[in-house]
């Protein structure tokens, strides 16, 4: 099953990798995917830091399509609010929707995804 890698994992991996220990294995085995939301969060900073090789490599990672259904995002947000999980932002909800649409697991250090797993049954890696 493919693993949709959230921005938090990429950032940790680029910094120290202390919290993303099995990421090298996932890269080698190639089940990782990304999407335009994650790239939009990562690439501007990398460009400022002149990390052109990293930007090029990120563009080579398989991408899952964004098929944003705003009605679905609103429904997700309502479910989360009713369950008391009100910290998930719209980008996290879009990633959750994308993972469900593409039958991917989400790999994230963001605690919001644990709540999204409980409320929306988003599959998590690890």
C-alpha cells in the first residue's frame, strides 16, 4: 500500500531524521507518494535555501492526484468538530481526503492525524 508522506516527516527527515527512522526503508522500497499540498508547503523554503537538487528529487516522487471535494472537506470538518477534534486544518483535511480517495496510508508526525484516524478512519503508517 502506498504511503502519503506528510510535510512533518519530510521536515524531520531533512533536519535530523530522529523521528522518521523507517523513512529510508520506505524510500528504498518506493511505496511513498506525495501531493501538491505537501509540495506547496515544502518547495518554497527549499528554493529560498537554494536546495535545487532536493526540489528536483521531490518532483520525482510519485504524486497522487488532488481531487478536492469541498463538500467532503466540510463534512470531515463537521465530524471532527462534533468529536472535539477541532485542531485539524484544511490542508490536513485535504491530505486525509486524498489518502482515502487513493487508498493510501498517511505518514505524519502531526498529532492531528491520530485524531483524524479516530474520527474519519484515515489509515496511518506506523
